[in-house]
C-alpha cells in the first residue's frame, strides 16, 4: 500500500514539474472580452491585466481547496496512527 502511494505521489510530482517547465500561449478569453482588454491596454488602461489576474485567481482556487482538504486528511490520519501506536504500546 505504501509503495503504491509513493508511486502515485511521484507521478503527480512529475506531471506538475512538467507543467511548470512547459509554456504555451493560451487564448482562453471570448473574442469580445479579448478585444475589450486589448483596446483598454492600448489606451493606457490596466483593466486587461486585472482580467488576467482574475482568471488566474479562479484557476488557483480549486487547487488550494483540494490541497487544504488533503493536508487536513493527512494530519488527522497521522494523529490516528500515533494514537493506535500508543494503544498498542500500552496493551503490550
């Protein structure tokens, strides 16, 4: 079981590192939003940058939630294992 978890964590880490090292230009905005942001930037505005920051914020939120839940699960699981270990020591 422990080897399987290590393999999964290693694979996820490898995929994450590959995603960080490879970059592509992505146009994920609708044409109307893109045109509005580009014209605003050309006229000296900063609304386009705020739009991009908002998109990144919305992208990051699910990852933060999943990481937080995983951390709390891991912390509680670790406490349960310590408690079981202490019980076994007291029973012997």
